[in-house]
C-alpha cells in the first residue's frame, strides 16, 4: 500500500464528516454551512471552522468558482496552506537529537520506534535513548522497538538527564548521527515534571555543543480539542518544534490538527495511521487535505 493510500485509509473516520459536503451543485449558502459544520464535526474547532469558511467565501468570489467541485479545490488549498510548516526540521547537528515529549499513553515509545525505522530507511545512523526512567518496563519496550527497527539502543542511569547526556556523548563519538530520546509521560499540570523537560534539553548542549535539537510533542489523535490545552502547556515549558499525531486511524477528530497549528503555530510533522512499523507517515499538508476532501 502506497503512502497516500495509507493516509486515506487512516483518515477514513475523519473523512466521513466531509463526504456529504463534496457535491457538484451550484454554490449556495447551504454549501458553506455544510463545510463549516464538517470542520466542526471533525474537531477543527469553532473559530477555525468559521475562519476557514469565510476565507473560502472570499476565494470562491475572487476565483469565480462555478460549482461546489471547484469550490472544494479552493477549500483544499486553503486548508493545506494553513497547515504548512514555516521550516523543515533541522537534523544537521552532530549529532541531531529528537526529543519526544507528551502525556502518559499518547504513544511516545511506539512513535520513537517508528521514527527510528523511518530515519534508518532514509540512510541515518539512528540510536534510541531510553530517557523514560519512571514507567516500569519502558526501557524493555523501547529495546524491542530498536530490535525491530534495526537501530542502536541506549539505556543507563535512573536520572533521565544523565541518560540523555551519555547517549548524546556516545552518538557524538561515532555510534550514531541521530538520537531519538523517549522521555517519560507527564501531566501538563505537574510543574516539577514539566520543568524537568527544560533540564533534559539543556543537557544535550552540554553533551555535544554542535548538536541540533528538535522537540516533538506526541498527541493522541483521539483527544481532539483537548490536545490544544496539552500542546499549549508543553509549549510553555519546552521549545516544541512539531507535533506527532498518533492513532489518527481510530478517530473522527483529525480536524484538531488545524486548531493546533492555527492557535499555537506548531506544525504537525508526522501522523500515525496504523499499528505497523511503517505506519508513521511524514505529514504532508497537500496530501492530508487531498485525502480528507477526496
């Protein structure tokens, strides 16, 4: 199955909200009402739904769109433009480091394993570091993912910052050019645990001054609009440069990605659309919106 087909399959539940808004009738106010309602039902958020619909009204008028099929082409472009990242992830450091953060149960460990497999397929020399030193069997679970992906595994002391420090130092010595750090899940309301994220991130610079650091927040796609408050709290503590949305295939709330980008300015980088090791896909706004509105 190709990447686009996987994305379409993974978005099936969210896509059902939009199916009835795609017709070939002449454009009427009822069409715009249907688009707005579809966005709300997919958990894009009321403000975003209204804003997108108003922009669509203007685009339809400016482009003299003749029917709903033409209007939906404009709708796809509006939505994909809103989801586009301002920059690519910077993985040029020596080594490059990706920190995975988020609440318990969002799927960080699984995402770490799938990310490792993806970047290895891109020719990177990958190490997975077990910086979740709190959850029982977290390191063992991550080691299984390292074996499945054929990548290096690193674990160590009980202090997560020490694990990250040693892993980055080891990678910088030649063991890897990309370190993916799986951190412990934490509630955004626990200040001491949130502050720890900053400490872990600073540790990377101490271990390797030439390292580049990208912090990806892992969000469970099934949380919908609740993901906004999670993302906001984590962004206030850590320098979040992207989102990984997991379990998108199991929810009709895929529209929440619009709110995260619109309200917080944080772009989606990857989406999980299945349980397989290759079911974590690079997020492409154009393909996402094409699959959503097809």
